[in-house]
C-alpha cells in the first residue's frame, strides 16, 4: 500500500471530522435556542390560558395578535401542536384558529 496516499487519506479524514465537529457545535447551539424558545412559549401559553379562563372563552385582540406573531415566527398555535415548530409549512388548524 502507498504510505503517502494513506497519510493523505487520514489527513483528509481528520479535516472532515474537524468540520463535522464545528457543524455539530452550531447544531447544538441551535437546539439549545429552540429549547429555550419552546420554554418561553410554554410559559406564554400558560399565561394565555390563565387569562382566557378568567375572561371566558375568547382571547382578547391583543392575545390574538400575539398568537399571530408566534405563528409567523414558525410555531404552531393550534391546540394540536401548540409551541412546536411548523416544519411542514402552513397549518390549517392554526389558520382556522387565527381566522376566528
Ligand atoms: Zn398548527
């Protein structure tokens, strides 16, 4: 076996592992941000449910604007998947909820 080319292969592999390591780090950072965002949304959801319970069944105009903003940021606001990322584009349940 050609030792020179073996060395080059290992060096290339090392470089790719280095790149993957960097990519892994940035994905980890993104996951952490998503977890934090999710946490924030859960708290917001609890506050909203508490205020909706206190006022009857319909949220205030402010509440709806808030939900529309959360939806625009890419999260579900429907009962089915509240707070989870909208990975599949528009959600009919969310849009139905917003049009009320
Ligand atoms: Zn939805």
